[in-house]
C-alpha cells in the first residue's frame, strides 16, 4: 500500500521569485501611493493573500514585516490586466 504524501500541504514554488538583492523592496503601505488609482492598503493585502484571477502579489517576510517590490507589483499588474 503506498504511503500518503506528507508534503501535500506545502505550496509549490513560485515561477518568478523575488530576489532580495536585485529588487526594490516596499512595505505594503508604500504601494498605494505608487498606483494611479486610489487603492487602500487593505486591497494590497488582499492581492497578496487571495490574489486576482489566480495571480497573487509576491511578498516576503523580513524581520517580522511583509514586503513586496516595485518589480513584483509591475508583474502582478501586467498579469491581471
């Protein structure tokens, strides 16, 4: 009898991971002022947690803070538009 896959709850790796040394990091509250439309910071959190059309805003946790990058934001907007 085959053993159940213990790692079935792990998330698959992202296809375009953020690279800490090459991307410009932003706090979640820094994202809304960069956008042309008025967006609340809770919307940015929703993009990171739930996503839109199956795409999520890439984030990392660093020092207890959740961060994204300008490049990740650009990729997110391009894939959801």
